[in-house]
C-alpha cells in the first residue's frame, strides 16, 4: 500500500503551488491584542464567552434574561506535523475521487474538457474555497480571508492517504470503475493511483445489501476480537511506516443497516468491548472501526447514515479522550433543505409538507435499494428540520411537525449524477398555501469529496486545541484539556450531527457555519462575527 504523499514530486509542475493555495499551517494575519500571545509553538488567547441565561418565574410565568460571561483560555499548537487520512471504503466512488483529486491538486495536473483546459481546484470545500470576514479596514470596508487561514490548519496536499476496502481493486482501476472524473484527468493520474491498494476490510453480510457480496474479495478473517486487533495494528503500522504525527480514520464505505441498541451489549464502553470479544451479532463493521480508532487514539468520523456511534462507542471515546464525529456526509439535497427550511420558518412561513425524491445509479444507490440500508438513510435525512420547527412555537404547537416523506430509487443509467426533487408546501398569510419545487442534479462524489477534506481538516485542528475556563475564585491554575470527544463542530458537513449526550442538535446550515467560524475566531482571541454593522448605521 503506497500512500499518496509518497508519490515522487519530480513530476510536479511549476503551477502546483499557485493552483492549490496555502501550505499546511499558514495563516493570513496576526492578532494585535494583549489577550493573544504568540509563543513557541502555540497561540494562546483569552476569550470572554457571552451568553444569556433565561429563567421563568414560577408564579407569573414571566421570563428573565441575564447576560453572563465565561472566561475561556484557548491554546492552539501551530505545528501541524505530518498527518494521515485512512479511508474505510477507499476503493469506492468517494475514496477514489478524493484520492485522484488531491493528487491532481498536489501535482498541478490540468486536463482537457470540451470547454477548454481545466485547472485543479478545491471548489466545494468550505475550508479551502470560501472566505470569512476578518473585520473592517480604516475606511470601514470589509476585509475577508480564506477560511483555512484563520488558524493553522493542515492542507490536503500534504496528507498521506491510505485505507481499507472489501474489494481488492487498486485505486486507479476503482477510479475508472466509478466513472466520476473526466477521462483525460483519469488518464493522467492513473499510473500513480494504480500503485495504491486498499488493505483488507471487515465484511458482515447482514449489515449491507446482499448485492454487495460480489465485491467482497478482500476481507479480514477471524473473530470480531481478532478483527479489532487487526485494525488496530493497521492503524499503528500505517502511522509508523509513514512517520506520521496523527492519523484520522473516516468511514466512506457502504451504508449499513441500523444496529439494535441493546442493554448489556452496546450501551456502555465495557459492554461494547465485551460484545466484541464475544462476537455479538449487533456489533457492526463501522462500529468495529470506530472502536479500533478510539483505542489507538485516532479520531474517527462516520460519513454514512447508520448509527455507528452507539452509546457504548461514545462512552469509550469519552473514557479514552478520543475524538469521534458523524453522521452522513451532507452534500446536496439535505444541504439545500437545511437552508430552505430555516428560511421559511424564520420568515414566519409554516412548512406543512416536505416531500423529497431522488434517484441515483452509483454503488451507493445500489446498496440503498435494500430496505434496511434505505431505512438508515431515511432516518438521517428526516431529522434535518427538527430544530428549526422546534424553535418556533408560534407556527407549531407542541408535538406538531411537517409531513416529511423521503424516497430513494436506484437507476443504474444515471451513474453518479444523482437527481433530487423536492416540494415544500407551506401555509402563508390568512390560510393561503405556497409551493416551492426544486430540481437539483447532484454530482454525488464531486460534492462529497470536498466534505471529506473539510472533515479531515477541522478534525485535525481539534487535535491541537486545548482550553480551560478561569474564574477569580480559582485557588489553583486550572488544567488544560481537550474539547469534548464528540466533535459537534463538524455539523456543517453532516446530515445527522452526532452531539454529546444531552446536547441540542443544530441542523440549520447558517447556524452551523457561524458556529464553526466563530469558534475558530475564538482560538485567536477575536470576537464573534455579527452583521449588526453599527459602524454604518450610527453617526460617527
């Protein structure tokens, strides 16, 4: 197995650097503040977190809002180091597409299309192809910087890629099989990619569709405990062989059926580990990968809709102080839904019914044609409007919810070019009805691949950040600690965000991006961005 980063740079052309942007660890600015310290290998910041505590008078029912402040200190290590990304399902459409695309960006490989020469880019990545407002200049004009240059972040051009797949096909042939990228680009990257071969993976026929059996020629034998130890060794060996400082593991393989949550089996860390040792049937392949990653201290991200992160897996991650995140890459139809639903509800318009239909012809669609796997996808897609509906007690009575129907069909001829149709029927002024229909052609893997990159970049950043809270009452200096094991900061990229137990789920896309942006600003001691624009609304 040859990692992408080990491909010789001798063929890199002179345009590679300009085509791909900043290197790992580059930032666009320094903060001039007594509350921010640039030290040897770290940025430390003092940050006052403002929030509002609301209480209700039990006698009158009146609300009282009390502004409060919490003093946080953040410490961000500036040295990114050498980082690896291990993909489960490396030979699938997403894995082969992201591998080929990173290689093209790294080497500055252009290709011919019927519209002319196309240069490689990272369009679709919120980290690499979008900007954030830094502040205003002396003339009160907005100043923007690339999202990935707010704090030091890893760049995908520097990543070492490897992984597993139940199919033994090399990544070059897997890219051809996927039929996602233009033929001229495939031709130019094929020779490098054909040298990359996935390691054997875990295959339990009960968890994915029966039509996937013909692909399963590259599987790990033995008991579940033996498979767990095999995966742990794979992670250790990959890290050692490539001299890596950190490894991040991401599931981009087939959607599994939901695992039953059973008391005494997968409800606690100890029960889950015992269930693996006993070979219990309700331990899925993805959960086995999650456990292996957690025990090796490698962050694990679930990019599919199944409930990989069962309570026992989250409990284990908390105990081991390891990072996990999920679920399900949010690439096309659901991302639009999280924007439109938020717009409608915030405009005082009441969605009554949301009907979503899509059909696709790639292997993901083939796997989803099985009822149990479709049910996993249906669950992850259907929860996307819950927090928006729950926030508006004027439009919706307690327990009321829009009708929400989801249909997915497998149509082989459309390949990776997924068709998505949505209809929103809403109640408007004086009982009127409004209907919005959306038709969306989603190039599935070309939308999902940048999400893999963003998830990787933000997850890697969080491994280098520590925090502590301070109070005048502190008798001793509080200890630095990492963020909570469940990385809810990743929610922008995921359909059904997994959050820490007892934490509210936020699906509204604008809120998710705002949270991610302002958390990164806090790491360098900057206040949260807002759009009050008082400098333009008041006399100065």
